[in-house]
C-alpha cells in the first residue's frame, strides 16, 4: 500500500500569532535551547565558520577593488556597497544556519551540509536580509528605541521566507504584527544573549595588552562555540512557539497523535522526535 504524505504542524500557527495568542516562557526557552546546544552545536558552528570565511573573502576582494579597506571606511557609499555585497554573498548560507535552529526545535538532527540546503530561496533570503537591515538602520538613526523594536520584531523573518515560503515584505509585515505582542519578553531573551556576548569579550579586553592575551582569545573562541549555536537554537524555538513548523511525514493518512511521536517538553510545547522518518517540509 503506498504511503501518503501527512503534514504535521508543531507549535503555534500564523492565525494565533497574529492575535498574540502564544506564550513566551523565557526560562523554559533558554533551558531548552541550552540543552539543544549541548547535543548539537557542531553543524551550526561549521556553517557559521563557512559564512564568516566567505564574508571575509568577499570583503577583501570588494575593498581591494574599491581602493583598500581604509578608503572604504572613509567613504559612506563604498561602505554601503561593501555591506550589500557581503549580505548577498553570505546570507543564503546564514539562512541555512537559521533553519538548523528551527529543525533542532522539532528534534531533528542536522549536519553542516544543510548550510547549502535552502539555496533555492537565496534571492528571497537576500532581499529579506537587505530590507530588514535597512529598516533597522533607519530605526536606529531616527531614534534608538525604534531600532531596538525593529531589531527584535524582525528577528524571525528569514525562517518565514524559507519555511513558510513567504515573500520578504509579507514576512516582514507578519513578523512585526506577531512579535509586537510579546516584545518585552523577546527583548529580555535577546538582552540575556547580548549580555553573555559582552561577558565573553571581557577576558580578552582585560588581557589584551598582557602576555595572557592568547588565553583571552581561547576563552572567547570556546565561549562563542556555545553562544552562537545557542542564539540560533533560541530563535528556532521562538519560531516554533510563535509561528509553528510544518513537517512532512511519510505516514498513513489516518495516523493518530501518538504515532506522530509528538510529546510535550518541559516548556509545555510539542516536539517531534528525530527518530521518526519525518522530513522538513521546506
């Protein structure tokens, strides 16, 4: 008997998100994200390392063409062009890293090759990244509070473009409308992550001019190997709780809730175990 593809919705949904009908448990989200980070951080780290090296290469090539890094920094238009070129080159792969966090949120295993798994949406991802960057920059230039608000409420646009297959503008509008309801809780989560980043840089800042500077660099690198995956795992869990994640599973159409292997985790949300034969719908 041929198997049928069944779509399983895990977490929230767009309709509830637009009404603000979702919960953000800061402690539960950070705890779950940390547990996911301890289990699976290598794929995200490799993906981010690739994106970083690519960004450095593009920056070097573009700045060399424009007369050198000093000339670029002195010319606002050249700096803007460099930022655009780096965004175009890097964000299709950063989008893959973001989706690793989304997949971790539903208990799916990831590998470094998934950095390249969503390149079919690269043009939309790049446009979304450019639009959000411009909006956030304008917000900070007008006044710092609008910039902070936009940085928080636009933080989940890339998964919407990839997983929900939305256009950049639709993803931006939906993200702002939905995330505004829990802005303070989301800000609290991102503030904790930002504070952790500042604390990681403190040993290096204190030891930079001493013979122990390599120790500070080592602490920073090791710390970032945990903090960077934690950041993307947090975003994946937030996306699951707010917008939900659709999974295509090779089950018979009459599967029951128990056969979908969906269990309640410590935060009360639903998670699909990775030992099923489910595949990501995007």
